[in-house]
């Protein structure tokens, strides 16, 4: 389930970008290059007002690889779509999507 305030992509991508939030610094470099605006800032797991992380809306990602190329911390990786959907929850500490990765949401 993605962000309902943004339009869905036209067709499923071959690959998806997944951010490992354990290594994300919230530098926002990836936000500037995403052509479909599917990367969102989320509060960090500690110090919510100070530390930020990014989350990729997997329902909107088109698999362009631009975020992977620009990430200075190498925390974004591309995976085949099915694998990316499986891996993402284990690498997500915080999420903006209601109901997704509920364990991370309870820490808020």
C-alpha cells in the first residue's frame, strides 16, 4: 500500500529501489533525483524531530536506479520486484504508510 495522495505508476517495474534505513543519514540527496517523487522523509527511530530517514514508496517506484547512483552512503539497492517487496520490511525502521511495518510505527 502506498501513499494515497500520489498517483500510482502506470505498470509494475522490473526492479525496485529499497533503502536500508539502518544506514540512511537523511541527507535527502535521493529526493532531488527521483522522477516520480516516490521518496519520502520519515522521522528517525530516535530523536524524531532531529533525525530523518527516507522511505521509498514501493507502489510508485519505477526502478530507474537514479537514487542508487546518487546515494552517498550506498544504502539504496535495486532488487527484482518480488524480492524487493520481501526485503523492504526488514530494512525499514520507520514508515509513513499506515498499517505497513506496524512494529516500526508503534515506536512513534
